[in-house]
C-alpha cells in the first residue's frame, strides 16, 4: 500500500501516481483498476501538493472570521474618531449613562450605514459597550476590571493581556488595537491622578478610581510595547474571619494576632510579590481600637483601614523640572509631629527604615509595615541592608540592637505554587544573644505533599513554644489560652 511513496527515476510515473492519490473516494472500482496497473511511486513534489486543497478548505472559515474581526476593529476605531469629533466632551460629565449610550448608538448607526456594514444584535450591543468604555472608561481593560474573578491584569504590549483568576495566569482574548491605543489608555489613567509617563519618565505608579494598584512602563524601556500591571482590590474588604475561612491561617493564629496587635506590638508583614502582604496588613488593622489615631504612609494609597481616626499620606514623585518630590521618609518625619498613636507604612523599601525603627522605639508602639523577604530571618537581614544603603554608618551590633528593640513580631506571608496564599510563619523577635538577633517561631504552615491536580497538602501547627509576650497579653487583659501553643497532634 506504500508503493506510491517510493522514489523512482521514471518521469512518467508521477502523473499516474498523482491521479491515484487524488482519485475521488466515491469511485472505488476505478481506483482499484488504476492501482492494479504497474504504476510507479509519485515524486515528492506530487505528494506535497496533495494536502494543499484540504488545508486551504479548513482554514477558509477561520480566515473569514479573522477578517471580519479585523474589519470590526477598524470600524470601531473609525467610530471612536467620529465620537471624538461629534460628542461634546466637556458636557459628558453631566450626561447620564443612558443618554450617552443613546448618543453613541445614533452616531454608530450613521457611520455603519455610510460604511454599508450590517451587524447582528449581539455584535451591535458589544460594539456600543466597547465604545462607551472607550469614552467613559478604560477601553478594553474595562471588561476585566468589572470581572470580580480577575485579581491581576498584566499587559505585555497591545496584543497580549494576561489575567489571574484563582491564583492561575491565563491569556485573555482581549487586545488593544495598537500601541497608540494602549498609550492613550495609560495617559488617561495617570493624568487622572496628576502624574505623567513619557520617554523622559518611562515608568509610573498610580491608582485607579476603585483603588486598584496600577504600574506602567512604556517604550523605549519596554521593548515590545508598553507593560502594564494592575493589582485589583476587592470591593468587600477581607477581614480576619474571611481569611480564616479561606484557609490563610487558623482561628488559634487569629486569637494570637488579635492579642499582639491590641497590646501594641510592633509588627512587620514579610513576603514576596503577590503574597498578600497588604491584605494581611488590612486585616490586622481591624484589631486596632477605634479610639486610636492612625497615620498611614504609602507610595500608592492601598490600605483600607476601618477605623474612624485615620490620616492618610501618599508620597509624590518629582515634577517635569525634577522638583517637588515628597519621599516616604519626608512623610514619616512629618508624621512624628502629628501626634500619632500608631504609624503604618504601606511598604518599607529604602532609607525611611531608619525613621520607621526610631518611631517604633520612641513611643509609637503598635506600628506596622511590610517588607519584601522570603522568611523572618531574611526580613531582619533586609532591614540591615536598608539601613546600610541609607548611608548611615552604624556598627553592626548597634544596628541589630536597634532592630531587635523595635520589631516584636514578623508575620511571613507566602504565595504557594498552586496559587494559594498562606501565613506560613509567625515569629517573635526576643532580643539579642551576643551579636545575633534571637527569634522564636510560634506558628508555621507544615507542607506534607501535593494532590494529583497540584494542590498543596498541609496544615497549620504551633511549634510548642510559648509566646515571650504572654505576660504582656495578660496585663493588657488578653488571657490567651496556653492550648493554642500546643503542636498539631496529626503532625
């Protein structure tokens, strides 16, 4: 049966073999008669030509659909230009959503009639929604921002948008028209918060109207198109009970953390990017008494505290002339003069660490911050590095003594390989032993394996070490039961 694929030197064999190869399946008798003749194998060129009509036939519907989508995209672009030409942009703020949609629909109908293009009901509804998002919202991103299941939006150039759902990244089918379209949306976002991004200032941090964190980096630094990262925040603030229900930590750990925050221990939340540090800090802040004055300092305002007496500050980058910058350290220095009971720094990443530690050491007990680190011990080392990078010359022992007396508790958050977020460790800083900062772990997350679908198997357990602050808890009226320090019996 494979004789027609054998090489041959007979030039007359190719046409005959090609006839056999392309014979219709509905004529078996003719095919048998042809096959019974002494026909040599076809040349490689004849074999290669055989599948061409089939591939083209299968691809035709796909190509047709692709061309229609491209045509719709072009028409949508023309419609958007027509909207900019015809709409009174200054009056849009007073227009209701219904009025604006009706106006967009009228203009779209007129342009579609001029182009001779007919859309079905679903296509027309989708186009009107997209045009409304272009005028009042953030274009293609608007659909993803409204989707409650999406936690992160990552844009790698105009034609590639990844989304995170349930801890897993996937490529979405939403795209921008081109780089100019993407840049227009970026400018719309950053200009709303008084910031700018261009070739001279190619990266920017900002926040959206709903509080979501926004970061962008544009060409020429971003080689293949602008890079955008949006970290969405849930409209419903996650409390301690929610995190316990989701398995981020246990009720016993929550009891301990409540006592630690209420008795004004200085807390550092440590973890990697996307590990849930800010969410954890928000949840811990719910244990602060409503009568206390809290000042928050952030690069981009993200904290959502529930207390009444909260003063929020946000640092500011320099202007076009390179002036007017307000750093987190400037905010922190000023906060010390504003009679705070507690100071919460969204993230400590630079020279402001000196002022943060001094605030913790000089009467502002109960202060909290986050840092990037992979473990509690790494977190202490990172604090040392930030002090060294601030340019202050300090002996290592004095530096560590400052840290050990300022920091009481390090809560380690982690994002595991299956996308779940866990509070993997709670560690107390107990002082100095010689030149080394002494620490003791109170709770940890113990991993035991993986399920067949790559879900992490494990449990939370106490280490059996009693808290060094037990007496402090008792004196402040928090009688934490000693049973919470007992190791998990199944461990």
